[in-house]
C-alpha cells in the first residue's frame, strides 16, 4: 500500500465520520381539504440529507449510547400559516407547516417530526392547483 493511499484512507475514515450533508432543502407540499375547491402547492424548506449513523449489528457488544441512529432534523424552525382558497364558510381554511431555518444531525424528536419511515405516499393534488409562495 502506497503512503498516499494509506493517508487518504486514514483521512477519509477520520473526517468522513464527522461530516454530514444535512441542510435545509426546498420542498413543495400539496395541501387539500375535501370541502375546499382547490389544492394548495406550498413552497417551503425542510431538513433533508445524510447523517452518519452507527451500525447496530454489534448491539450486544456496545453500549446503548454508542448505537445512536442520527437523522437530519430541525435545529431552528418556525411555523408559517397558509390560506387554502375556495373553502366554504363552515370550514377552517388555514394550514400551518414548519419552515426549516437550519438543520442538524441528531435524534428524531417526535414532537415535531415523523420519525417512522412509512411507504412513500405521492405528494400530488387531486383538485385544481393554486401556488402559494410564502
């Protein structure tokens, strides 16, 4: 093994474990209510990306604290509220959604995140679409 290859491998193993690609990403949410005439397409930012995790195959040999499975989650966020157009008077026409300001790799907080990966649902409208730029 050449010295350059050995140093590159060592550098990659050392610093590759600490870097992540978790950052706010642009995302479009499609929101509709059965009672309302339109579907609202909302431009927002969410936390998305790669976070380094540890393999839990050796869980009998390691402490629980060493088995953290980090996810890309909100560090800072705020909630924005949008008005869904075409709703009758008896329907609440508002929809609140999170906007990511900054992100971090960490444990998933179920207070504001869905931490379970379910089957992929299609994010689309079944009604005429209105675009909401907030």
